[in-house]
C-alpha cells in the first residue's frame, strides 16, 4: 500500500476577470522521496507521475496489478447490452460496471462500440463479446448465471421489490427498440424500473446504472 502523502489533485481555479478558469489537473506528479518496494509499483509512473483516471489507492500501480486486485474482489453480477445498431450507451454501461465492480460486461451483437463514454475504464473491466443472442444464452447456461432482462413490459416485475440473485446477468436492450424478443424469451424474469413522469422510457445507460445499484444495495458489503 502507498504510504506517501501524495499531493491532492488540483482543482480548477478562476482566472483573471474575463478569462476562463484554469484547466483542472488530474492525478499526481512524480513520487517524492525514496521509492516504495513491491512488484505492483510502476517505475515509469513513479518517475513521471500518474495522470490516469484511477482512485488514489491505485496511484503509481502497474495496470496489470490493478486488474489483478480488482479480479480478487469482483462482485458476482454480470451486465449485458444488445448492440445491433451501434448503441452509444455501451461506454456508459462499461464505466458504471467498473464503478460497481461487475464481474464482466457482455456485448451482444456488433463487436465494435464507441469507447469514448467508457473513459478508459474498459482497460480495467472485463468485456466479452457474443455475436448472437443464442451464443450469449449458451454462455449463461454453461456458467449457471440466470438471465434477467430489464425493460418496461406489461408482465415485468418491479426491480424495486425483486430479490436479485447474487449470481446473475442483467441484460439491457439498445436505445429505442429495447430488449429483443430472443433475450426476453431466454430471461428468467424481466424487471421494470418505476417511473413517475411523462416520458415513456429511461435512457439505457441510466437504467443500467439503476439496476446495478439495486444489486449493490442487496448484496454488496459496504464498509
């Protein structure tokens, strides 16, 4: 573990009147003082500084060391999203899955997706591709992971009252069409998110975040 008091990230500050605020500097500079001992430290980052989008606990760590540490603590839920028309929500789903430490993210359909929304978290989050729903369902059956669809159907069960299994995969349809008939047929249940306004649906990336947090509230150890 890091023992050095690392400098805080600099926050944006206002410039002179009429000028935009200074750009916020992310991360920390070169390590100050004797280098720490341990295989997980990255000599290049210790020398040059660490400007990655990682929590302070992982500052100056090697990439592979961070992934290994995350793998030892990952939660038992998976997330899947259908990608038949290049859904732009996938990056958001991957980023949120990383934040909640999902086991894996599964992309069903097209392999290519826009990584901008992931904010580089796809380097730390395992992402698996399934060309078809059939192959995804075969994986879930082999792994013994129940499939739970999240969409607004007349027979959907409220997510707010559903007991989520510890091991499961939460599946989301792409923006607009929602879950495909094939995924709906394979799902153990379909879950709906309570809505109280005028809109007919919730953005797929937002819905994924809500559903993942529902699992966290039921199963995660909060310290």
